[in-house]
C-alpha cells in the first residue's frame, strides 16, 4: 500500500464508536491508517509511543498510536515531545505518500512542519463550544482552516459556520450502518440482562453523557411519569456523576459495546435525545438520530438545530422543548401506527450510508490532490520559463 493517512483525533479509538471509526475503517481499504490519539500522562522518565493493531472487518488493519508522556510537562514540552514521537513514526514517509487528517486542530502544534500530499480537516463538532476546551484551540483551528486542502463538516449547521473560512468546505453528513441497527427491528432480539427487568414503557438513550445533556429535563420527565423507565447507555464525561438525577425509574447502565446496541434499542418503546439547547449543542448533528430510526424506534428530541432541520420538519423525529412537551410527544409516538411513519423514514434512510459519505469525501480528496498537483505543475513551468530556481 503506497499511501499513509495519519489521523489525529481527540477521541480514543476504543471510546464510543462513531464518525472517526466509521470513516477510518473505510479509508483503510485504500491507505495505511495511523490513528494518533491524545497523550496519556504517567510516571515514566521519557516519552514513548505505544501502538497496537485494531482489526477491521472487510478492511485492512489500523495502527492506533498513543503518546505516553511523563507527568509535569508544560504545554510547550508536551507539543515538543509529540513532535519528536510523530516524526520518528513517519520518518520513512515522503510528502507524496502522506495525508494528514485532523479531528483535533490541537495537533497542529506538533505537526505544522510536516510536508504532506494532502491536508484534511474533518470538522465533526464545534469543539471550542464544549466544556473545558484546551488553550489555543481556536487559534489552531483558524490556522488549520487556512491551510487545509479540503474541509468536511458533519452537518448543515457546521457547514454554514465554516464555509466562508476555507475555499473548499464540503458537507459530509454523519450517516448509518443500516445493516447493524436494523437488527433492532426483529421481535426476537433478546433483551440484555441488565435491562430485562425494567418496567415498560422504556425511553432510551445511547451516547456520551456530558454537559450537552439536559439533566433537569431528564429528571422532570422521570418525575412526571414514574411508571416509565428511562435508560441511559454511555460513558459519563466532563460532568460529576454525582450530579446525575437519581430516581427509581432512571437507569444509568454505563457504556456498552457498539455491537450490542441494537439489542438494547430493540427493547425500547421510544428513543430519546434530551440535549440541552446551548452553545455546546448549537452545531451538533447526532449520529444516533439515523441509528435510532434504522432500528425502527420512534424518536423524541429537544430542538437541536440540525435535528429539527433534517428530521423534525419531515416528521421523522418529534421535537419537544419542555418536559411537558417531551412527555406528550412520547405518549403520542407510542400510540401512533408505525407503518406509515416507518415507510417515510426508510425512504429517507435509503439515501444514507457511511459508504456513500466516505465516497463523497474520497472523491473530494482526490479532486483536491489533483488541484494541488496541477497548481504545482503550473508554478514549476512558470518558474522554468522565467529561469527561476524553485
């Protein structure tokens, strides 16, 4: 395989399985993938780069690399240590062989010197709007936007936000693995043991549980309908677990493997997205929306702009801004005949797939690479005509 794609991500490979994993496993069919995670700090004397191989179905393996750094390094030393580790890993790669793919602009602090055939920014979230953004994030993103050959965005809100900041911004919406989540439509799908005894109806959520969740709304809905079970699957990050609402009918079941999510989804009556409406959710385009719908489960969401625009106006997802409305919408979708609704949902989902999204991205990358090569050829010819050495 002649090319290497070095991906720099703020998300760990074995965290929640989402956009980076879906896209990198598809990219691995065409290029050698080196997936650089953020550093881990421990009681070691010298920096080192740990790596492991992740095996992907129907694709080539992916190398996941984790910088291990000593405690106590300041920001400049952290960047310098990572620069050295990345350089060592990429020492045999030439610019013609290498694509730099960024999920985190912070990686520019230690990769801005690397020559590559293509620079890609896959902007899946407005990271600067999340809680506790790292110092310098906005500055590094401005620099990345100024030099990227192509910028992808995960939804329409991000596209509108970024399209004036780079001449080649393309909306590449997050999509679905339909074969995986349609397993939830089978009535024979077994109920997972830690959910089997929960009373019905069940309202469920899977994903990261963080500052984007409206915990007051969750608590209010649970209080209004104590006979309902509210089920939450996923890691709790950036918020104190002690602040999660605790009621007999709220069940925080923790993170589950991606492969097991259809089993939980199959045994929910409503899938929910109780996101807070704030700066952190202004630009999100939750992958779980089409995943829930692929499972054939009705969905109720707060008015997240992308959800409202893409799924709310069509009636595929019910939108509710208050606890009273959330309860009312949930009761309505549980009474609704599913067949007509599901026919419309399936027609929409037929236009979505991770393969299609990656195909759009791959074509755009090749066009950007061709454009860069063409510009270089023009510059070389002009210099030659003017007898200028470049």
